[in-house]
């Protein structure tokens, strides 16, 4: 069962303990070049080095380890073609249960293979949200599996909150954290950790212009989903959820958007200057830091590099 | 002045102290996937994260910091279109002197830009070894600059030896180190460090089949330069030198070659599984570990990832 309340500090600490044997404590890297360029002190939290290549392993692992033995025995289910699908399949494999993953039948082969390597059972459907949701309902009805939503789930949010818990332990006294926002699992989790442990640290959600539901929703106070999201940041196409939005409204300082060109430039900087592989979504916060929409001069800034799953045969600048 | 004898242990320690403020102590990474694949414990020494993107910063920095004030005032010179050129330009900039870099006039723009960012003064020449050497002689005659050869220089070798010094401190009791070999600066330096401090650790030089002078020279005991080297491992096109070859003959266990296909496969594994960017040359040791030419099962193996300078717009698998 999903919990009825946003995660408390204690629940975030419990999540960290619970997932500890199964995730990486990812390093924090710096770049003299990018510090010079941004005129700030940037600290990059490398969730691209995380198990299964993204922070999603934290939330998925915490959700699965929160289940009772009976719930666990029936497996878990979700619809996702992205990092959550891989992370949930991996977490299920570790916990000795099944993961049922609903994916659109036009999902890239590389993403299908990524789920299959962790023995996830894939159900293909038409590439519409309606088909995905109805297929998922059918799978759950047939199997009795527990739904683990990619972000609209407090167990998942508590897991994602542990990335920031590590970051503020590694680098205390950050003035600001820049965090990507799609469905808002990472952003809401990060905001809770900061609220409990480092309330003076500002937090900005960083969003692609082509999928700017979070900015619009944040500005109006009304949840406004993106109707036709279009961005190279393929991990951030989703819209905020009913659980993530209120937390974000309450604890996040602001949401800033950047266009795909700025995201590509930032991604190339990270590849070429830091020599690490990040996916487009993970480059959005650096794109914000380098934009004229914010002044980071002289600040100590944490940047969460959310993931590194990118098809290296098909790069966005080709 | 270049020193008359191969670096002693004391000189390697002095080099480490001397360059310490100007280089990164690079991390050692692991990969559960690559351990499973190789059935060994692999420890990757990440010189791709080194300043200017390669271990070459160690040797260039040590050479420049070994000069007298008078020598230093006249600048340094070399011919190289690769990582040594960048590293020497950076070291000269730090030491407040000039770097004169002779480059072939068909050098890729990205390599020219890399030297220019460190204010290196470039002299273009025809793309033949004869033209490079005669142009370099002219530059040295005009300027009085000190020649810093990319590898055939004991000061450079002592600098490169510090990568292994760090590695065996980070990970003691390695059974084996796999190290790329081009001109042999890194391999000879590594062999000296192991000889002095960890003589029970075996050391294998890893070479592209298309530039296999080190293997041939090692097998025959006679220095046989590659006449028409051809490999995607563009950092390993050079042949062993008169100073590196005798050290390698004396202290290296063996040389093993792999073909470009195997190098590409290994490079992709490092990119996709470790989420870090390495250049083709840096993938050669992993290609050896994964080949049938060696049995690493159950061994604790150090792998030196020599550099990360690759044109991400022009990848070898496109």
C-alpha cells in the first residue's frame, strides 16, 4: 500500500537504510572549466553512475522493499519505457519477485533490452496514454501485482529523496540545488530533504521548455499537464502528479525552463569537459545555471545529474 | 636537461610531490557488469578525468617543473597533435612560460583548439615525420626552447610513473596491471613503479594490432618501429623510443595486441556500462582483458584508462 502522507524525515532516513545495500553512494564531481563558465561553485551529484544508470533505482528499490511478503509475492507493475522501467525490473529481480512492465510497441530496442536484462516481463500496447493505462489495469487485475508508479507514489518519493540526503552530507552548506523536473518524484523528494535538513538551501526545478507543465502549474497553483510535450530531454516528458505537485508548491523556490538548444550545449559540456556520460534530461540543470534566467555568481550550487542512459549510437547532436 | 638514468624511486616520489598541486588524484572505478564479463576484479584508474583529459599532464608537468629558471624562461617545444601537446601547453601556461607546438597542417580542428585554449603557440608543417622533426629543430634553434619529447624523456617517464604510484596506494595487492602502450612513456613509468614498490604485480602492455611495434620489439629484443601504423587508437600510433624500450624489456611481463573491432567493443562497454568517456586508446587494456589471449579469471586487475579526449561529433562506431 502506498502511504497516505508525504514522507517524514524518519521515512527518508529509513528509505536510505533500506536501499543502502542495493544502490551506489554516487560521487560528487567538480569541473574547473564549468565553474569558470558559470562563475559559481558547481557540485555535480552523479546519479548517472547509479545502478541501472539513474536515480530511479532509489525510488523503485524503496517501494519494493516497503512491500509485505504477501504483496511482494504477487510482483510489481508499472507503465514506463524509461529509467523507471529498468529500475523496477532490477529491484524486482533483487527482491526475487516479478516486474510487469507495460511499454508502447514503438519503444526503442535499447530500452526493451534494458528491461529484459533484468528479467522484466514486458507487455506491449499502443503508444497512447489511454492504451498504457488500460493495459496496466488489465495486467494488475490478472496478476494481483502492486502498482509502483514512476513518481506519484510516496514510497518512490522517499527513495528519490535519498539522493539529496547524500549530497548535503557530502557537500554541506549549499546555497542552491538545481534539480530536473518531469513527473516531480526527484524534485519533490529533494524538496522534502531540504525542508527537513537544510531549509536555507534554495531549490529550483529545471524543466525543458517543450514540456513546461511544472512551470505553468507552479505559476498558477493549478495542475496543468503538458498536452503535447516535445523535447530531447526524454526523461522529462511526463507531467507532475497529484502527490508530487502539492509538495513542490510548498517547498520549491522556483521552476525555470530552458530550450533544447541550451540543453544540448550543456550536455556537450558535461561530456567533453567532465568526461562523463549523461542523458539529455540530466543536462537541464546545468543549462539553467548557464542561462541568463538565473544569477548563480559566487554561489555554492548542487546539481543533480539524474541519469546516464542514452543511446550512444544515436546522439542528439548528430 | 634530460636526466642521464632511468628514474629512481626517489625521483618518482619527487615527481609526485612536484606535480601534486597541478594534477588530479584520479579516482578508481569498478563495474559489476565488467567484472562478471571478465570473471576478474577490475579496477579502472580514471586518467580520462585527469587535467587536460589524459595522464600526459603528469609527465609534461614534471618535465616543466624540473627545468631551471633560465631554461624555463626560453619556453618548451614539442611535436605532437595529441594529448601531449595539450598537456605541455597547459603545463607551460601554469609555469608562466611559452609552449611551441609543431603540428601537421592536417590536424583536426578540435586538437588545434585544445592547444590554443592553453595559449600554446602552434607551428604548422607538412604531415610527415621528417617535416615535423625539421620544423621542431628550427623552432628550437630560433627560440632556445627546451625539447620535451612526448615519451622519450626520463622526466616525462617519471611523471607518468605517478599514475601507478597512486593506483597501488588506492588498490594494494594487484595481481596484474594492464596498461596501453604507444611510445611507452606510461608503460615504462608504470613498470618502474611496480619494480620498486610492487614487484609481484605482473604488468602487460596492451597494444593495437595495427601499431604492434612494441610487441615485435619485445619479442625480438630489437627496436622495430611501426612503418605504417593504422588503428582507431590514435593515441598509440607512435613507436617505442630509445629510452622507453630498454625499461620495458627489463620490467614488463608481456605485450598483447588486440584488433580495432575488439577495441571498439571495449570502448562501448566502458561508455555504456561505466557512463564515462574514454578515447579508443584507453579501451585497449579492457579489450585485452576480454580477449582469449589472456586468462584473468579470479585476478585483481588494475586497468589504466589513459585518456578521454575524443571528438564526440565523430565517434568510431558511426
